């Protein structure tokens, strides 16, 4: 009986992995979900147990310089990710409506796949947000919402990028990266100290920026429900789109598929708790506005 259950679980697991985009398998952390899951479990262990226990009888670390470098690095990375999303589709051929994922080995298709992976990888870098909280003993900032977004969103994005690195779903990643440019620049100035805080007059607009992101993402994904010809989810284990939807493909695009449309906005090692947006859900000070999304 146990052997039968085990065989069935392995069969389902192998079936899931067999449907992934083969172009992604050589990227770091993409060979199987085991390594990325292990990293996220280690993150949870450190954030919820090992880190607080280690800091229990220690004074908070002063990490001003490290935080400035970290935040500015993420500003630069986010700018680059936005540029690559634009150049690999959103400014070079995408319709901004129902855009299928390009599974070809064309330069454009490979470029989009690469930046989709880079966006995913940036989510693992952002786990350092919580590390800064723990080391600075900002326990009030380590909320359930904070931990949930930092751990669950990279996991869901891994599956999304594995199946559909590009197309309609990548819009959410691009918009999220735009907001991260602003967010981490704000954190950089905040970490620099009182001398630079006079330049943070635009702090009051941060919530508005996040609301704009929520609206844009929601409108973009909602249009899927009202477009009869949108076959973004038609990709099943390597099968191409039906002939009557081939006109939707462009610039070498092939099959359409869905990506886990998760955008994660989270706070880092500063005393500012940022609102979050993920999978079409906007969280503001603990309140949730639910939106719809489609998973792969």
C-alpha cells in the first residue's frame, strides 16, 4: 500500500517536471524544485527560530553601510530587469494584451526567458530583507505577511517561470520591478541617516504607487476573462496553440501558457513596513483586497 502511494506521488512529481520549459533547466536553482525549497525552508528556520534565538542576548547590529550597498544594488538590479523586460518583448512587439509565451530559441525568446529567471532570482536575494530585520532586532517588522511574501512568492514564481518564462504573465514581474526601483531607492536614502531624510518628502506617495501597481496588474490580468481569442493557457506539455490562434503569435512566439502571476512587494531591514502585492492581492496595513489570477 505504501509503495503504491509512493509510486503514485513520484509519478505525479515526474509528470509535473516533464511539462516544464526545457530552456530553463540549466539556470541556477531551476534543475528541480528541491534546492529552492530547501533555501526557503532554511529562510523560515532562520527567521522564525535560529535568528531570534541567536540575537536574544545580543545588541542589535549596526548595518548602515551594508544596508545602503544592499538597497542600491537592488535599485540597479531592478532597473536592469525592467529594461530587459522592455527590450525582450514589452517594448519590441508585445501587444500589452494577450501575449503568448515564446518557447523558441530565437534571440528574443531566450532574452525573455533569461530576464524572467533573473526576476525570480531577485526574489531569493530579497530574503536578505528579513535577515536585516533579525540582526537589527526589528521584531515588530517580522510579521506573518512579511514572512509569507518572502517565502511563498519565490516558490510560486519558480513554477511560473519553469512553465512560462514570458508572455502575458511577465507584465506583473515588470511592473513589480518598476516599483522596486522606487522602493529600494527610498530605503537607501532612509538608511543613509538624518542628512538624507529631508529628501524623503515623497514617502507619502509610496502607498499611492503601490495602489497604482495593484490597479495595473489587476486590469491586465482581468482582461483575460473577456478575450475569447486569448489562448495564453493553451500550452500543455509542449503542444502548440490551435491553428485558429496562431495569428496571436508574433516575433517568433509559439505556445501560450500561464505563469504564476505573483508580484511581491515586501519591506527590508528598515523600520518601515511596506504594503505587499502578490497574486493579485494588495495588502495594506494588514487589510487585504483580493483580485483574481490564473496559475500555471
